[in-house]
C-alpha cells in the first residue's frame, strides 16, 4: 500500500520525537525488523524535511524581499517540492535531491525562522533607514 506524504505528516505529529520508542515497541512485537527500521527512517526523514521546508520558506521570503543574489537553489528547490501537490504524492517520491536540499536547512531553529520572517516583514524599515543614513552623510 502506498502511503501519501500528507498521511505521513498526520502520523508524524503524533509520534514526533518518539521514533525510538515506536521502533522499540514495534520490534518487541516481532515484526519484520528491516521493514520497521525503514518506516521509522522515513518518518524521521519526513519530519526533518518538513522542518527544512519551513526554514526554506523563511529564507526564501528574505531573499525575495531584499532581492538577494547567490546560490539559493536548495531553498528554491525545497520550496517548490514541498508544495501542496507534493504532499499528495507517494512517500517514494521523496528523492535524494529533495533530502539533500533539506539537509542544509533542517538545523535552522524555529526561533531563527521566526527572526527571518520578522526581518523580511521589516524590509520597508530597512530600506528607509538606508536612505536616511545616505542623506545624513
């Protein structure tokens, strides 16, 4: 049976941070150990990917608001891949490219994401300050 990403997301909310406990309990039931470990890895990867996608949205917002240049291909790719349509695809559709893109952002904390979002919202203030400082010189 093919599990869809949105179903996995709902499951992950219930087991967030509990993958080791779930693994231990499931292994006690004497189920196929490789299957269990593979499913747990999928849950953990998906949780990291969702976190990375949230970080990518915050970084992308700052890049767009400030017209930043540079290599933001991982950010763009992750934002594109984690669309609503993507969540309705099978778990097997999570490619190594998506996982690689997510690895560079999954360590960005919620607080850091919030700071980036607030900073992006303050871009008009930043631009105004730049102009005012130029006039003071």
